[in-house]
């Protein structure tokens, strides 16, 4: 497992999607006939290296699977030096190098894609989502699908100095969202994820109906959204740029996706090819906030 949050989530995505192919009738509340994993083995990762700087990797693993044991390179060496066979009843392998060389890797360049060729139900991710959110104290019965009003969360990267909106476009977007908040009675949150605690990040994402922001690690939070018909992710790119990380993840969870290039946008039905033009990591990403707010209004109206 990587100490990068996004890479770790994608690894878990693939492992869990493969495992849940053994139960295609998982309920929306996460009820499943499958026992939780007993251990994660990382033969090439040293103890401690799987933890990320924000502490989210360890929080997610231990809340999703409270009784799981973590074994790393040192433990694998210990087992090997014993010279004894170890029998595991059921094993799921994840190998990023093998996946990258597989047929399913292109064109999305997602190494978990092959797991999605297996049988699976609509609620395959629900057991992980419910366990993690309940560990934060959030009642998963009162998230976006059943709360009194929709929740829009704009994950700002203005303080990062890279992959952030032009200052004037950021300000205009904030004003537009605040106006929408007054007009339609929605809850609007303008946040910098790094300034929130782990629980605050997860709880906010779990309650959000619409999550938006420039391409970046903060959008990983979309995996904790409730996949209702109105659940939507909006991602902002420099015009001409695109990376499928969050588009593919949104699609895999059955939610709506819109990628923005200034005043135009595309969906999961017509995503552009992967591209990193000059300015992809710029702090001057242009955005037509009126288009964003109008789309939010349309989504909320259709779901009301």
C-alpha cells in the first residue's frame, strides 16, 4: 500500500471490488455475507510506510476493518525464514505492476479496472463506506440521501499555489454558491481539506450531495458520498487537460461526473483523452462560475 492517499484508495478499491464479486447481493446499508478481511500483507512495504502524512490511510483501514492485522515486509521475512507453509483459506492478490501491463489498464490508466470485469452488485462499496463513516460518528441513515437539505462542498486549493483557480474565478464561484445557498436553502461548504480533522473531512464528504474542486487529492473524498441519483462530482481542469482518476472513480460508484474547461464541461459519457498540457498544475485555472452554479441549480431542481 502506498503512503499516497489516492493510490491507497485505488488499491483498496480494486481489492474490495474483487472480493465482493463473491457476494453480488450486498444491501445498501452494507450488510454482506462476506466476513471482513483478517489481514493485509504487504511483502514489499516496510512497517509504517503504508501510513500517509494526513493519517487517513490508517484511519480508513482500522475503521473499515477493525479487527484486521497489518503485516509488512519484516513480517513476511519472518514467515519466510521459518521455512514453514502457511495456509490461507481465501486470498485476493493486488499487483500494480501486473495490472499496468494488463489489457484493462488502457485507456483509463487505472490499475483497478480489471476487478470490475468480475460480477458485482450496485452496493459493493457500501460495507466499507458505512463502517468508515460510522467510525466518525456520522449516522449513515441521515447522509445526503435522507437529510433535510442538499449539501454542496467546494474543496478549494487556493492555498496550495498549484492546480488552483484564478483568484477572481474562485471569488466569483464562492459568491455564486453563497447566493444559491440563500435562494434554495442548500448547505454550502467552502473548505481546504488540510485544515479539517480526519473525522471532519470524512463526515463532510459523507453528507455531501455535490463535491467540486480542481483536480487534486482532496477529491478522493468523493468515495464517501452516498451514491444517490443526485450525487455529483465536478472537477476543474486547465482547458485541454484531463486525468481520469476521479472521473473513473465517480463512474465506478454510479454517480454523476462533470469535468470543466472554463465555461464548457464534459461527462463520463464523453471524457476526453488523458492530457497534461502546459499549465496543468497552474494556479491560474480559468472557470466560468455561472456555468457551475447553473448546473448545480439544475441538478438540485431535478432531484427535488
